[in-house]
C-alpha cells in the first residue's frame, strides 16, 4: 500500500488525510501539537464564505495599509520593522495586482466546490460542528463601500455565486438585532457557518478509527525527498514514505525549503473573541445570521445557542503569536456597538497566524520532486477552501503514485522532476 506523510493536523492537513485515505493510501499525519486543530484552525471566524472570496491584491489595500501603519487598532496593521521575507512577499503581492480579477473568480469557484465536499465528509464521519445554513449578510455604512461591493458582486457572479443586494430596510428584516447606520448590504443565502475546531477534531478522530495514524506532540525536525522515498525525521526517529503533502500552515515555508521548493508564505495574524452568551438576554440579542462588516474587516458566526464568535483584522508582524489587548479591544467594542444587549462580561480572546501566499491563492499540487506535494497557503479562507483543495491534491498524489508504480513495473526507476 502507498504510504503518504501529511505534515500538519489543521483543517487542510486533516481534510487532505481524509481524501488520501478515501483513495486507499496509508496515511500518517504529523503535528507538533498534542491534538489536531490547535493553531489557525482553533478559533477562526467560522464562516464558510464564498462571498468573501475577493483577493486583497488592489492598490486600495496598499494605500489603507500605509495609512493605518501607525494606528494600533487599525483593521490592517503592517509593522514598520523591515525583513527580507516581508519585503519579498510585499513585492510579489504588488506584482499580482493585475491578477486580482482572475484570482477572485477562481477563488469563488473553489469555495463553491468545497461546500458539498465539506458536507459529504462531515456526514460520512458523523461530525457535529455547530453547522448553520443561515446565510451570510455583508453590511455597509458608507456609499463608496456599497459601490465597491457591487463591483465585487459581478466578479463573484462570474465564479458562480448568487449574491443579492439589499436596501437598509431589507438588512434590518434579515437581522433586526443589528444596530448602526447601515446604508445597504448584500445577502448570500448559500453561505454557512460552523466551528472549524469541532469539525477538524471530529474528522481526525474518525480517521484514526479508520486506520489513519496521527503522530502528534513532537516537532518534525527534517524532511528529505529522494528519488525512491521521502524521509520524515523527529527526535523519536525517522520514517520513510512514498510521498509527502505539506499542509503545515506558516511552517510550510521552512519545510518547502528543506524539500527544494520556494513557497513564499507570510504569517498574517488574525484575532478573534468568543463571547459566551451566559444569559437569556444575550442569547436572544446575538445574531443568528452570520455577518461581515467590510469597513471594519470583521466577521461573525453564531456557534450554537451560547457562543458568538467575532473575528477579524490582519497584522503583518512575522511569526508572532502574542494576543495584543489593543487588537482585541476593537472586537469587543464592535460587539457592544452593534449588539448592545449582548453581555461582554465573558470574552475569550485568541490569535492565529494565517498562512498567506502573495497572490492570495493556495499553493496546491506538486513540488520539484515528484514525491512532494503542497496544500497550504489558504490565508483567511482555509476553512472555506480546504475541502476542495484537499480533493485536488489527493488526486495529484494518487495519479503520481500510480504512475510511479507503473514505471517500476516496467523496470524504470522513478526520478524526481
């Protein structure tokens, strides 16, 4: 049986393991944490949001980043401290501005494809993850933002997404609890929400019962790809595999370097708070519909009866997992402004590093060595895109390993490319 190593037990690694297992491969999933989904898949915004597929490669994003550089509570914060990694990433980000339209359309298509796959995996594994098909409401407080949203809606439509424009009264009818000066909105009925941590952990537990091995709680120190095998080394020893899929979040860059590839992922920190709805008044006052405030760059999801997740912001500050009070405070204020009857007496803060490629597209497919594959770099849409990219990369692995087997049968040696 073909043996494949997967580096990373977050949402992309676990969905990849699922798809590889479905194709009859023996899979070992590695992660430095003792449990699955302990980093960026722990407490994200919870949205399965094709309606949030717009890539960030625009001059407007660049100008906002410069404007907000010294504003600690800004939605987009770029640390002025220079590094070669940051400079190279930003340069490539700018170079991808001409691809904004094409990449937004393609991301939309991927997000729509992922929806059915997520549901199929959850149903097969019997995972309860506080799923809600309640739809996603984008709302706007400025006319210029509404005008931009109309342009984005056309691109989303090219990707196959149906999104409907709303008047202020229609926004109020869909979510009557929402307060603030709303000038309009857009409604995506086909979008949904769920708890990414519950989903990933549930899927991992089911996979383990099916025979997938989870080698957790120890750092992978070295990965080497040769012509005949891939070797994964930890302090406890080394194992050989027929192939490897790197789904290691922000650590994917260093593993790619060991494997002879350049995967220019940058860690873009995002923050969230989970508001515990401990009283009936708060439970009734919190929205059931998922929201996206484009101006503040904040998303929300209702996770069951007693949890309200609020997430957002983007911080370019290298590998830094500190939870900053000045970045959490705007999320709490946002809740108190737009949902004043929700108690914020019990708020759990969190921060995670989104693995972002400069073109805002995930890195999916083969590396330079024919035994090496990647499914990483999903940025803020890891939850939304992972099921689709997992299917793509598993198909690539399956085809490559079958070709390898055919060549070996014919007496040829399998060599890297």
